[in-house]
C-alpha cells in the first residue's frame, strides 16, 4: 500500500510512522532505524570518507548529506539520522579535541579544576551555519522520510572533557563530581546550554525528531544520576520543548535508571539490549514510547538467530505505548549490510497492519 492510499502512513515526515510511534499514535508498521546506520559498516561510506577526518566530514554539508542518505537508500529504514558526532559542539566552540582512529575523542587539555571549567569556551550558534545547510539539504532530499537530529548529553560530554578521552571506569569524572560540586554544576549547566543550542539549530532547520545520547550514564548509581545528572538533561529537553518535535533519550547500561530517564522529559526512552522491552515498559511507565533494543552482536550470528531475536524484540515492544525498532547500541563495524536490510524487511513484515 502506498503512502498516498494508506490512511495512516503519511507522505510528510511530521506524520510518519516514526513520529507517530514516538507520540504513541497508531502506525502502519513498526518504524525501524539503526544507531550508527550511517557509517563504518557501509563500503560506500568508507570509500567516501577516505582521506577525510571525522570532524572535517561532520562539518562538510555535502559529505553530511550524502553519508546520511546512504543507509536510507540501501536499507529502506524509516528514518535518517544526521551524520555527526556527539563531541562536535565542543570542537565548534573551540575545545582542542581530536578523534583518533581506534581510540576515539581525545582532549588536549582535560578539565581537572574549577578554573578549567570557567575557561571552557561557549558554543556560538552563529558558527553552526554548516549544520543548518546540511539539515536543510537533507530535508529536501528525504521527502517523506523523517530526519533525526542529535546531541550528546551533558554527562557524557563531561566525561570526555574530564577524562581526556574514552574511559571504562570514569573515575576522574566521578571524583570531580563528588569533590567539586559547585564546579560540577557550572560544567553541567554549560554543557546543557551547548546541547540545547546544537539541537535547536537542527530543529530550526527542519529535523523531525531529536535524540539526546547519554552514552555513559549507566556508570552512575540511581542516586547520583538523580541528583547530579538528571536536572541538566531535563534542562536540555525543557529548552527545546517549544517545538512540537518528538524527543528521544538514550543511554547504555541504564536499566536501573529507566524510571529516572523517563522523567527527564523525552517522548521516547531508548533501551539497550540488557533488559527486555516489556520490562522496560513497566519501569518507564505508560507515558513514554520505547526505542530498541536488539543486541548489535546478534547481527553477526546466523540468520535463524537474527530472525528469532528480531521477532522477540518486536513482540516485547508491543507492551510499550509506541515502539521504534532499533539496536540496543550502534551498528558494529563488521556487520554485513545485507543483514541490516533483512532486519528492516522482517520488522516491517511482522508489524504491518
């Protein structure tokens, strides 16, 4: 059935299955997209990026447009997600940061004192014209397919700034959070403002939904998250709440935090693979839709295993107000693109009205 004749599936992104599922409205089929769908698993992406650094690519509107469109063409996903990086607002603001292959974001001068916090440059929205250009180009190219914008949440960006790069324990971050509560608050306020600014520019340019990535929030206890992180994530969502654009909130290892994450203000709570979606629905409550949560490693298994696990996620997702099918984290680099296309087709088949 075409978008023109389907009474539910619309030919405009604001009434797409993704947006409807985020709002808990009836859908023609469960919408599917994948975190990191635009990137390392696609040979056309690797060919296009050859010789261009990640941060440079993220600031080139033509590259951003083409890379964002690649998985939509190949997989038939129900949404595109802007090709960018969660640390980009820091780079644009003037933080000396580089993304090193095989390592990740590395900060030249980590934040270790209250004075370091106060010396951090603020993000100037006038320096984000490249972002506006890329989003407007994509909206024109995508037609009825919605575009998801995103930003890194204050806590996750704080971990990079304080640790100086990726970390498993996040010990310096926690120590700073405990020992310097006033400086911690100022840091989180600055990062909340930066995230809201970055998202607002994307929303003004026409994205149909936004996602706030709090990748490392799962390292915190519920008490620490509630007291020292939740207020600033809530600030981000409140700052962008003036537009009727669905908001998604996602973190890794956050099963014990789901009730609190649900209170941050998003319309959709992203769930990683560690907790079944029906249990996640119980923890989050009836007022939010869910996104997730196939284990990315399942895509490396045999086809029978992939099909079984996709069926399980689709079935458990029925317990939520609305369900956006996704992975429980990003696509792994070694994933066969053909498997991703198969998953999209299977989810659509299982959920079609």
